[in-house]
C-alpha cells in the first residue's frame, strides 16, 4: 500500500516551497493529497475570511459527521490511497479521544508548552541544512534520513477540517504531523508492515478510534509472511511500548533535534525495534 | 470641454447599460424587475464594485466567474459519478424528458451551452439517429410494392440526395469539463456531428441566427449575468428556433421542500467530500440552487429577452423545471 502511496505523494509534491502556508498559493501547500482539490481549498482560505473557528474549518452537524464517518470509512476501505478519507475518518470519530489527549497534554509540562506555542512541523519551519549537519545518531539526522529514504515530506498531511474546537483541531493536526517522527523513533519504514506497526503503537498510545480501526483492518492487507512477523514479534513490541511510553503528543520534538535518538528512546520508554523491517 | 462631454455621454451610457444587468446581480432570490430603486445605486457603482452571490456568499462579479470556473475545474473528473450519486440516477430521466420535449428532427442544429461533459449532446445525436431509423423503416414499409416508375425515381433521388446532417455543438467556458466530454465521446465512438467549443454563455463565439435549438442544462444558474446569457441565446437562434433550459427550481410542496433541503445541505456536501474529495464545491452547488429565481420569475426573464410562448414544466415536484421559449 505505501510504496505506491509514496510515489503518489512524490508526484504531487514536486516542489518544496519556502513560503509559509498563508503566503503561498502553490500546490505544495495543498490541504489534501490530491492536486485536483488543492486549488479550491487553498485559494479559498486565502481570499475568503473563514467563518469557522480556524482556517479550513467546515462546521458540520451531527448527522453530517455521522454520514462522513461512515462514508469516509467505506471510501478508505475501498481505496486505501484515499488518505484524505482516512484523515476525515479520524476527525469525525475522534472527538472524545481528542479531549482526553488534550487534557493529558495540559497536565504535562512539555505538552502544555506545545499547546501554548502551537508548533507546526512543515518544511517551511524546519531548518533542513542544520539538521543535515547534525551528528550521526541524532534525532534530527535520523529524521532527515527517514524522509529521504522513504521519499516523503511533512507537507503532505491534510489539514484538519471537521473538528469543531480550535484547540482539539490543533491536537489532531499535531498527531498527524508527529506520525512521521514516530516512524523515525520506532525505526519503521513506510511500507505496509511498517505502517501497521506504527498504527498499533499509536492505537495503544493515543487510543484514537481511527488508529484502532487502522490497526485492526491494516493487517488484512498484509502478505502471510509479514502478517506472521507482525503477530509474533513486531505487533506485541509495538503495543507494549505504546502502552508504557509517554504520550507521543507530549514531546516537543522541535527542541530535541540534537538529542541522540537512543537517549530519546530511553527517555520515552521505547525499546529499539526487535528486528529491522525493510 | 470635449473631454467632459465625452465623460458625460459615457456616464449616461453606463447608467442605461448597468440598469439592464443589475437585476441579475441582486443578492436575494427571486430577482425583482423594478428598475427605479437601482438607478441611484448604478451611478455609484461605475467603478466596477458590483457584487453578486456565489452560493450564500457575496462576492464581486468579476470574482464569481473565476470561482465558478475553479469549482467545475475541480469537479470535472468526478462530475458524472457525482450526478448519479446525488440524484440517485434521476438526472438521466430529467435529461431524457428534455430530449423528448425537444423532439428534434433530422437536420436540426443544436447548441448545448454549459454542456460540459456532453450529456445533452449525446442524447440529441442518439435521438436523431433513432428518428432517422424510424423514418427509413416507415419509408421502406410504405414502399413494399413499388412500381418500375417508383424504383427508377428512387435511384435518381438517391444519387442526388444528401441526408441533412444534424450537428450538435457543445459550448462550455470550462476546458476541463470539455476535456472530460471529449474523452466520453471518444470512448463512445462518436466521430461526426459533434463539436466542442470553449466559450462564455454571456458572449457566445457564434454568429447570429445559427442554431435551431439552444439548450442549457443545469448551467444557467452559474452564469454571472443571466439576462446576458438569455440575450445571447436569442441572438444565435434562428427565427423559429427554440430555447430550452433545465434548471433546479423552487419546490412548492412544504413536506417535499423540507426533505429536499435536508438532503441538499446534509447529504450532498458529504457525498462531495467522500466521492470527489471536495466539500466546498458541492456546498456551493446546493447554495446556488437556492439563489436562482423561481419558475415564474425565470419565465419572466426569458420573456424579457425576447422569447415567445414561454412555458415551464415542473419535474420531480419542482426540484427541476424545464423552461421553453421560441424566437419568432
């Protein structure tokens, strides 16, 4: 599932844009992974003052959310390349969990500073040159390696639209942006097995219904050999670590680029992966 | 002195000119025809700050065309799928009804404006073909026992005869929609009798008195100046030509209206998001339906453009109305 998705993402984000989202109309800042949709939403959020709680917010009734949840779930199952549908599913089903996560963040000093400062992980906010110059084994360097090897970019995450609270929308957005960093921390690539392993970790760590659904349905698409690996070694490791580690949203990753990845793992309570997944 | 006279005449000209179009840019539905209250407004709006509606939003007129273009550019690929999903396939019946009301004969020239993906044009060509088949069968049946004289006249006729070819021209302002339509035509194997033209309904790239039938199906509510489009329709039609318009309209039955509104605003944007990945375009679509004048008002607008024998038929309880008028 993921290598074609990665190719798709590569094709849709050919240019890295140095401008922050608000100033740039190019497709590199498209709010979802389809270039067909990009122009409408990005230009409309620029030229029209938004009447929602945050730019890109689309207020929805309970009925609409229910329909969206069912529809997006069906669409995502039908066509796993519809990342926008997975995103919508997460937004419409995650309300209670987002509240829990937000409260968790408020009670943690680092999480609280994240809620106050609202950092965003985008190519425009990352200093790639500085990260490339960091020593081997540092978190920043490893993250950069992950981005290059798997040919992904942090700018391909869809914007949150259907969460009706501005702070919860940020929590959701933070979860999405932290996903790639989790890949780095767990040492998992972006192929199907790696993604499912990360989903199991996230389901255990955050409890978001979308992660749980992904964790349950993802393995159905795995080849038998990989499924066995997942069920015997990778899966239990992911779940155990997800449960015992700190909530991944509580970490101010942007301050920790220089930290050695092993130290960071130890601090969070994440064991290194039991085997390397290719 | 000459400069100020020129300025004066230009101002006067603009007052007359803007008056005609102000009622099309009225923000409230069921646009009024009263011109007097707008006269004072028109002088202050010479600078070009006229606003109109884009769904429930108010935008500048220049911007509306651009926004509409973007909407259809985004939805073009999934346009037909979405139509089937939103109307549960009923839009096909509406278009079939349009064709049956039109009842085109072989040799007719059709202009389908805002014809995008070509639904009306394809149906037109099929209808003409089946009419021609019917005619041929009728002729064959009536000539079962021809005399030698008949046979020889037939041979002479056949040599000199050129069957009147019906042509359909699909005109749309949006190139993406035309592209999708052309692909459909190719996959259906239609090689002749069909042409695709990019053009603006308010300023058609055709000469006067060219077409027998002008249709615009579910397109006229997206036009910024509806009256201009109606005048253009009048211009390009031949005398005796027919104007036909399918468009979403007002539902009078209150129960059906509630169900329709709930469905429109709750379900359709969700369908747009799930199927086409575009909530906002479909939100615009359902809002633009509410902003369009109702059946009687639109009939009045068509009459104002110079059409005669204007009538309308409600389809599906008034969800869609078929308006028709003739140029005499």
